[in-house]
C-alpha cells in the first residue's frame, strides 16, 4: 500500500512539473505577442452609450478577411494577402511597435491592448472618426 501511495504522489508531482514547463509565454511583450494572426472581428462604437456595429462584414473587404498579419519579435511586420487575393494584392511589410500596452501594426491597426491569452489579441482605439468613438479589433493567432 505504501508503494502504491508513493507511486501516486510521484506520478502527480511529475505530471504537475511537466504541465508547468509547457506554459506558453503570454506576456504583453514583443516576444510574447509575436506570431501570425488573422483579423476575426472589427467593431465600431460611435459613443460610449451607443451599440457596437459590425465593421468586419461591412467595412473590411471580403478579400482582406483571410489576410495574415505576421508580427516578428524583432519588430518587423508582414501582411500576407492570403486566400482570396485582392486586386491589387494587399501584401505589405514594415514595422510594428509595442509601447506598454499600446500596439501599432505598421499603421494598419493600432490601439491599446485590452486582453491577450496567447491565442486572441483584442485591442481598442478611440477617437478614430469622432471624439468619443471606439474601434475594437480582434486578432486570432493562426
């Protein structure tokens, strides 16, 4: 019985230590955020009291909804016109920056990061078209 309990404790301890080592870097840093993303939602709110409207299906062209945004940890940025290619294509490159929680994707999308869980990156930008408005962009890591 003692051997069984000892084996169970060792097995649980081993499992927990392995699980700890597999934790991804979800920090809001250049290295933590670096990766390939796709825009999956874009919402606009005219005032803090107004409802959000879906800009993803009404403003973002269909050929841009499958594009990939590649953010490298060295601050370089590549936009890949993947899937349905726009005419002319939307391939581009440049730099992306992260200052505190403020992100700027080469001028394509920018704002303050609201959440990041290693998979989904959500940030907002205010005063885009009018004073007091807000745009919320959601990017999912591919």
